[in-house]
C-alpha cells in the first residue's frame, strides 16, 4: 500500500466510483420504476412527476421487487468501473513511478562512488526536471572527482622532483661523492625554497577557492601600480634582451580592489610573459578604460597558445608544454591563482592568442569604483 503506483491506482478507482455512482443509482432507479408495472399509473404524464414523487418512486423501487436485479446491475457496473480505474491507474502510475525508481537506483550507485551513473530523462515535466538535475549533479561530481584525482597526481609530481633532488644530493654527500660545501648547501636550499613556494601557492589557492582569503579593498590607481611593477622588472627584462613597453593613458578612473593582490596578479602575468618571450622580443602592458570597466592587458609576441589550450590555461597545474618543464611551464599555479584573485575582487580575466608563435594577451577587467 505504500507504493506510489498502488496509491494512484486506488485514487483512480475512488474517483471513478464517485463520479459514476450517483448517476448510475438514479438511472437504475428510473429503470426499476419502469419495470415495476404495478406501481405505474398509466394516466400520468412527465409533467405530473414532482421532485418529491420522483424521490419517493426511487426509494420504493430500490427496495421493491426488483431490488435484487438493480443491485446486480449496480455491482456489475461498479466492478467494470473499478477494473477500468485500476487498469488506467496501473498504466499511468507505473509510468510516473518508474523514473523515480530508476532515480533511487542511480542515487544509491552514486552513493557507492559510481559517479558514471546517469538516468533517462522521461516522464512528466516535474520528473524530467528532477532527472536533469540529478544528471547535472552526477556530472559535476564526476568532474570534481577527476579534478581532485588529477590535482593529487599533479601535487605528487611537483613535490617529487625537488624531493628527489634533495635526497639524491644528500645521499651523494653521505657517500662522499660531493663535499658538503656552501655551493651544495645553496643548491639544496633552492630546492627547499621551491617546495615552500609550491606549498604556499597551494595554500593560497585553497583559501581563495574556499572564499576564506582576506582582501583589503580600496580605491586603486591601476596605472600607478603598473608603473611600480614595471620599474621592478625593468632590469630583469633588459638582462633577457626583451623590451618592455607601457601604454598608460591619463585620466583613467580608479577601481575597487586590493593593491597588493593586483600587484601579485600583474607579477604572475609578467613572469608568464617573460617565460614565453624569446630574446629581442617585446612585452607590452596597457591600461584602457571602457564605459564601466578598466582593463589591464599584458601582451607578448612570444610562443603563443594553441586555440585548443586557451580554455584550460587557468586550470591548476595545467601547462601548454607537454614535457612539463619548469623552465617553460613553472609550477602551473600562477595563472590559476591570478584568476582566483581577480574573481575575488569582482573582476574578470581572459586569455587570447592568434596561435602558436604569434604571442598571447592576458586581459583583466576591473569594474570602475
């Protein structure tokens, strides 16, 4: 009795009996009145039948000589109605309950870590909406699980390299292959710094994605921030034989943001540009004001990005270079942290590139305060 299709079937039966019972009783009463010739006055006309007389006649005939025949007809009709109601109820309720049953099976499978489960979208609009929501949830969970597994594998990969170097050098020192001098200590120290940076980046990214990262928001002069960062990078750029050009128009509106975090974003974009720009290349930093935003762009004429990689350049640990070289790809967290910082300040970031060998442009849009 607790199954949905049984309840709906009984509901159909009850409704059918209620709708047909009253007119059936009246009809049978009239039929019984016509059969009971002893109670019929041959001289009456339909106009002579008053409501009171009609009900009196119905009452007399229901309990008169033909009551068994009337009851038999009534039972047969009600049984037919009940059978039809049950049949209709079973068909319709089965169609309604089947998707819900499939949903329950799929939900139990997802609970057992089988995230590939999907259910067929069918049935009424409400049931279809539930099915679509379940499929979307299962797809999101499967994607999150893949991302988590990939992230764990990437973290293990990033930690393995410096740890391997440290362990190998320490073993060589213990085996008297290397002398424990300052040069060797400096190499080991560089590897520990690399580990520390990686752990710090992971911590910052976790805080940003968990919306637990604190920001000191205020009105910021984006052009002034660009000038300060460019002055710091100028010696490094010149040492690599790369020209750094600034395009900073006057009268740019102030934006709402965290100056230190905007500087961090610009540092990440400049480091990325320096990594992928060859000697005698050019990096251009520009600020442009639109109707309701101020855009900061970092453009280079270096390696460029294949269009198929553009949607994933902000993913954690993602590198365009398949060899995962640190010299060409870094740790793979800089752009992910930049995107998270920009979003935390209400901005947007996008990457564009004509293709391999044609440079790339990263643009941050901040709303005008």
